[in-house]
């Protein structure tokens, strides 16, 4: 119990610092350190993510994105939001007009890390259809933006460090059904065959496809023979 109280106070105090720096429009080392600390605290922690939401963290972070345009700040903000998107109990908190507007706008960032985290958040959110009841058109629009950005050669020339992370992300079984339905497998095949794709990107695409084969073989899905392998 004492540890949870300490965690709650840490999140609250760090958010207070972020709010003050944002209100004063001060972009310094303290702000970067505080954003990084919050990102680390919420990594895989349901409690920390809940405390973040309860202390108006999402509203504060949206204000951060509206105030600062530095990629170092954007990547840390999106990294934390990605932590929340990974938690099913809290991911619905990100399905708001303001949050989605900023996340989607950063999808086409020139900075790979920023666009990578934005893509991860959108992929997490759109994988859960329950979040989009009565607004499936918005979900499909986000998926089209996501596919368009991946197809804009960024994924073909992706550095290997980001590619390996993407492999870990996409190979999780919970995303198999989604990528089949949204023609993600075709995109992977396109990467394999694209003349400007790096060898690393082609290898990553091949590895993901292998993981799909294993997944559907393990679950004996009859649709395996219909997939574009």
C-alpha cells in the first residue's frame, strides 16, 4: 500500500512540473527529464497509468503537444501514451477528438521515432473494435492513414533497431486477425518485393510473415491457404 501511495505522489508531482513548464513555455532539461521519468513509470504499470489519467495527465500532455514542437518532447509524450494504449482497461481514454488529432498529425513526422510511436498508438487503438462502436468510419480513416504512412517508403527504409521493435509489436498474436482484415499481409508482401526496400526491412517482413504462418498453423485456421504468402 505504501508503494502505491509513493507511486501516486511521484506521478502527481511529476505532472505538476510538466504543467508548470508548459504553462511557462519553458523547454529545458528538467522538462525532458520529467517526461522521461513519467514514461518510465508508466511502462507496463496499470497503477501508474491510472494515476496519470486521474491527475489530468492526458489533458496536460495534449497541452504539451500544442505548446512544443521539438521531436525530443514529442517522442517522450507519445511513448507514454503508447504505454496507456497497450492497457485495455485504459486505452479508451485516448479515443477522444483532441488526442486522436494530435497523434494522427504526428504520424507523418519526419522524425522516425515520433512517427513510430504515433503508428504504435493507432495500431493498438484500432485493434480493439469495441472502442469504435458507432464510429467505425473514424477507425477506418485512421487505418488508411497508418497504411498510407507505412507505404510512403518510411517502412521500406526503416532502421533495423526500429524494425526489430516493429517485428516484436506486429508478431503478437492479438494483431494477426487485424492485419489480415486490414490487408496488412499484402503490405508485408509488398515490402518483400519492393526494389527500394532495405535488406533489413525485407528480412523483417519475412520474419513477420513466418510468425503469421506459425500462428495460424498452431490455431489450425482454415484461412491459411487463402493468405498471400
